């Protein structure tokens, strides 16, 4: 049976479509996560929102890469890596402060829980689609973006666990503990992104 080869023009068009969908969703994710996180004083949610901002930048960069060519990939990777290191520092500082000062303890956030459930459902689908298209187009940038989409799904489950523990068992420290559990993922992503490589955790 003859195998049908991918159509390059169709693949590039599909990449542009999936990246536009990603940009739209990451914009929603960023705004809702930051709003809910600030309202609830939740480090886990605001950290998730900050990571959404980085993923939004990554999606824009990949979309631009398929418009102007691959020359922008390495520089964009270094910028994303620096932002991820800043995010890790933010998580460490704010989580430690929240654990030490009772006045900063987070409140339950049902809006945040709904967002994280949606992200845990949507991001793996986007990740799989991007990984397939990365193989068809040979794009390392898109492959890295696919890994970030999968990492976002992992982060959403961790953050969700902290919010649910706080909601049902009134454990405010669970939010900060969940945020601290995000640190290894963020730092690994930062290292791999800075080197222009792909985190093999998807």
C-alpha cells in the first residue's frame, strides 16, 4: 500500500492554524489565571498565569518563524529561558513568603479550578497536534512549543491539586506547596529552552 507523504504547504497552514488557536487560548488562560490568582492570593494560580504568558510568547514566536523563516528560533529560545528563570524566582520567593506569613494565605478559587480543569484537557490535545506537525515540518521550535504545551498540562494538574486541597480541606498551605512543586518543571524547561533543546517530558 502506497504511503501518502505530508503536503508541506498544508502542514505549514496547519501550523499557523494551531498556533493561532494556541495564542487565543493562552490569552484567555493568562488573563483568567492572573485575575483569579490575584483575587484569591494564590501563588499557584499566578505562577500558572505567568507560565501562560511565556507560552503565549513562544506561540507567537513559532507563528512568526513560519512567516519569516527559522532565523528567529535561537534568540527567542534564550528570551524564553530568561523569562522562565524569572518565573522560578517568583515562585520561590512568593511561595516562601506565603508559607511564613499567615496574612498572605490564599483563598479557594472556583474560577481558578475551572480554568485548570480546562487547561488540563485542552493542552495535551494541542501538544499532540504540534508534535505531529513538528515531525512533518522538521521544526525544532514547534517541537519545543509542543513540549511546553504538555508541560502546561502537568502544571495545571499540580496547581489543581493544591486548589482542591484548599477548597475541600481548608489547607491554605497546599497552594504554596503546589507552587513549589512546579519549580523543578519550570527550571528544567528553562535550562532546555535556553540551550535551544526540547524537554523530553512529553
